[in-house]
């Protein structure tokens, strides 16, 4: 009797699980239908001085806008994202019916990302209208694309939840991990789709190596070589000054400082990390710039590459100090004890044993510091001088970030797209720096092993 009751209970639970799975699959399929319906609903609106346009996602693939009898095509990436949405929705529905839940969720997720990218790329169509002579072209989002985004995202959740091998907690953790990875992928996608068209139109060589930046001239030029050099020189100078100071401070706090000194210095370093960028800019403008002007009379007005380097050196200190200190404290105590037992001094142990053992953590701090230095904007605007010219130590410069911030407010057409191209170059620099530091770190770990 007990066995029969157990079997009956198992059958009941199994039937309940099957019903739940069927319900989730059915809801995901219905959401797929809602996403397909969203393809034919107004998804974006465009306004010019004379005309109002309403565009569907489906229409952006097979049609174009018309301004004063002139066809205005949609950007190629808008068409590609619009095509990707129904393909991903259809693939997700088919995989879901075939009980391939995780691949189905991945397809729905890519559909949601494509919808989000389509929405973000709406401004590129307004830029196309401006290039074709439309005045005051503006874009706005309508419910169609938002419906597709919501339907695909919810269908992805239901597809994962329908997988009987995955618990709710596993599904939530997987979704959060996908959000993190998807955010990086989405930002990368967005930078490429916004920046590449301008780079191709201007020419990669002219864009990267051209020395004239005159986007509003009668014959505009878009060379960013001097801005690239200003960013590189400023970041390199900040590393040369900031990394040794930060590393030595971390060593002092982790190994040498008395507790009462650590209790005073560490909060001060952490306070540096919390100071807004504009405050650093005020400090540079009111203290560093006049000081340089007095030290080098007649050679600089103070706003210079040297001022940029000094401010960035201060700004990257808390990042390097905190990460490097934690890395040094994480080194096993046995390493230190073994080195001292072999007759090494404390300072020799620090530099020959502990710092090499903490190398990967220290490099991580340097990477974060470099990322802050090369991406800093507000403080740099206030001390750089903001003139596009070959960077000299005591001369005014305009780094990449300052160029974007100064001109984005009034840029239109190719000028605006070129600013996105500058952002893409900046993004590529940071990615290259991360890859190089990771390679160096791995080689060091392999050599130690």
C-alpha cells in the first residue's frame, strides 16, 4: 500500500511538472507571436521641419523614407538588426518545441539584444535624414520595438524555466550572468555600429593618422592623430608617475606601516577614490595650472599636457593602492616566512617574493588605473587647454575624451558619426591594453610555475 501511494505521488508530481512545462512553453510561444506582431507596429518616429514619419521594424528592412521626393535609405546596421529579430524569434520557437530549452533561450536573448540595438540605432536614421538636407531631424521611439524587446526577454526566461533540469535559482543565476556578458557584447556591438560607418567613409588612414581636425570647415577634415597622441602621452605619463607611488604606498600599508598609521592613511586613500572628477578639475585649475605657469613663465599658460599628467597621476592612485594592497595581503604567509628563514631581509622578501607572487593582482590594479586615466573627461577638460595640436609637455592638448565631450552637443551628420568613431578608437585602446596586460600576467604565472 505504501509503495502504491509513493508511485501515485511520483506520478502526480511528474504530471504536474509536465503540465508546468507545457504551460511555460505555451506562454513562450505566445510571446514569440507577440514579438512577431511587434515587427508590424510603429517602432520609431522621425520628425523634420516639414514631415513626420512612422516606421516599423519590418518596414525598415524593405522600404525607405522619402524627404522632398528624395529616397533616404535606412542604415545597413538598422536593416541587419531588423532581419535578425524574426530569425531569432523563429529559431527560438522551433528549438523550444524541440525541447532544446537553453539554445532556445539564447536565441530569444539575441532577439532581445537585436531589438535593443535597433532602438539605439534609431538616431543613425535621423542623421541620414540630416545628410539628405532635412532640417531639425529628430527621432523618437514608439511601442513596437519595446514590445519585441519585452516579448523576447520574457520568452528567454520562460524557456530557461521550462528546462526541468534547472532549478529556479540556477535559472536566475544564469540570467544574471547572461545580463553581465550581454551588456559587454551589447556595448561592443553599439560602438562598432555607430563608429565604423564614419571611419569607412572618412578612410581608416585619414582618420587615425590625419593631423587636421576641422569638422565644421567648408572642406571638413577628420584626422585624430594628435588627439590619440595626447591621450597616449597623458596616460603613459600618469602610469610612470602614479604606478610607482601607488605600488610603494600599497607595500607600506600592507607590510611596513604601524596599525595607527594604516588607520589614518587607508581612509585618506579611499577618500581620494570618492572625490568627484570635477573636484580634481577644480584643484588642477586653481592650483596645478597656476603653479606650472609660475614655474615656467613665458613657456606655458599652465593648461598643458604636464597638468593632465599630474592630475591623472593623482586620480589613479586610489585604484592602484587598494587593489595592490589587497593582492599583497593575499600572498600566503608561508612565502614570507620561508624567505626570511633563508636569510633574506624584509625589504628583499617584499621585492623578490611578495611582489612577484602578487603580480597578477597588481597588474589588475594597473589596468583599472589605466582605464580610468585614458577614459577620464571632466577633470582633463579643465586643465588640458583643449587645442588640437601636436602634444608637447608644456603645450595645450585635446585628448580623445575631451574631443567627444566638447563637440557632441552640436555635432550632426558625419561630424557626429566621427565622434562615435573616436569613441570606438578609445574603446579599442582599452581592449588592447587589457589583452596586453593579461598576456604579460599569464607569461609571468607560467614562468613562475
